[in-house]
């Protein structure tokens, strides 16, 4: 009779294999061999010592919302949280009494990582994320520590929508471990690198304060269990 650890490894391999089978739907069919080949190697638990369930205990306050970011979607992933806070303040609820969770999953995961990885792995091309300044595939994370005046909205003016600026206002960010595992394996295949080493490199470039969660859909569900209203970040 197989032990539970063996069964768990088999289940992880089967899950990654199923992801590989569906990769053609997002134009990744040519990389599916790497996902199957390295399924055992890259299916380790999240690279975080924190309990992701406990992370959600920070959610509190009168108004709660979770933004589901599945793609870059221009500036909307970061503009909507700021607008939520500003309009709640305008209607009598201070930011400290509201909770905002942003789930970075699928091709929005690049925003969870530092500039070095954007340049090295060409995240702008991989995730189809353009630099707002150049309108070309970004070689940097444009939403990490933006310069004053980088983001302006007609009729509103300058808006502070950098990840660091939103974190200072209490916005919580998390990133999908499944998507990070899959896309780092794809990058490894294209660059003739080890999938495990590439995943380790990506995790070393995780931005401060961003929580790794088992999956993005898991996080969306957990946030709603903590009474967050759902909003698609697009």
C-alpha cells in the first residue's frame, strides 16, 4: 500500500501534467514537455515560512474587497484599490477601517517580482505587460516604487498606485504559487536552465510584503470567506 507522501507526489505530478495539457490554450504548447519532465522537481511546497491562512486574518474593518488580477490589465490592478480607498474615505470610512486584498495570478504574477527578474526573463514579453512609459514590453516592474508623476488620471491628476504606496495604505498583495511554478518552468525551458534553480531565482526576487499563496483561486476563495466582496481587476 503506497504511503501518503508517495500519493501526494503522484497527485502533484498529475496536477502539473494537467496544467501542461491545457497550456496550448494560452499559447504555451511548445513548452509542455518541460512541465511533465520537471513535475517532480518543481512541485515542492511554497517557498515561504508563513502560514497563508493566517495571513488572511489581517483582513478587518467595515469595508472589505478582493481584486482578482489575472492579467496585467494596464493600470487597473493598482488603480482600483486606490480608488476604493479614496472613495471610502470620501464617504466617511478611513483607509485603516477598510481592507483591500489584491490576488496576482496567471499572467499578472510578474508584478510580484523585482526589476532584475523582469530584465533577465523578459517578463514584459512573457506576460504581455507593457511599460506605461515606453508602451513596449516592460523590462522593469513599473508599479514598484514609481517616480512622482508616473501615473496620472485625467480629471483626477497624479495617483499613488505603486505597490509600495498601496502597501503603505494597508493594501495586501499575494501571488499564486502554481502560476509561479509553471511559468518559471517555461522560462527555464526556453533558457536551457534548471526548473528548480529558476523557481528559486524567482522566489529570491519576490517583492517585500507580498505573500505567496498555494494558488490564486485558493486566495480569492479565502478572501471571500473573510467577507471580502469580489471584484475583477480589469
